[in-house]
C-alpha cells in the first residue's frame, strides 16, 4: 500500500466518525514522512469533522516525523505509537497532548 493510499483510507475512516468521536482530537496534525514513498500530509480536525490534505499545514499544532514505512506500520496497527516514540522511530514537535491522541485519530 502506498502512502497516498494509507492517507486515502484514513480520510475515509475519519469521514465515518461523528463530531463527538473527534471532539477530543481537534487540531492540525502535520505528518512529515521520509524515505521511500515519503510525503507530507496533514489532518485538520474541527468541530464539524476532519479533512486530510497533502502538503504542509500553515500552523500545525503538532508535527509527526517518521519514515513512510513506519507510518504505514503505525496506521496498520503493527506499530504502537508509544513504542515508536520511545525507540526513536517517531519524533514529535509541538503539542505533546495532541500527539498522545494519535492512535485514537488514525485507528
């Protein structure tokens, strides 16, 4: 699965969530993915829902940096976000509270 396909799947999953399910995850999440199939995407979660866009957000609340391969494993449930962070596979800049909500957002 390509990075683009993973984000399309994420977009579809987020579209199925209610505003109540997204209420605790509001903000802009920037993903900077490196390596083979690397890309930049951001997820904006607002009271009215969530959007997924390619590129760089103007003012993200949190920036997640990792390889595209590790992100695919994370999104697929094979990699735990906390383990990825502790092992240095995932780095966070910005609001750590938002980063802690990452698993809820992408699952």
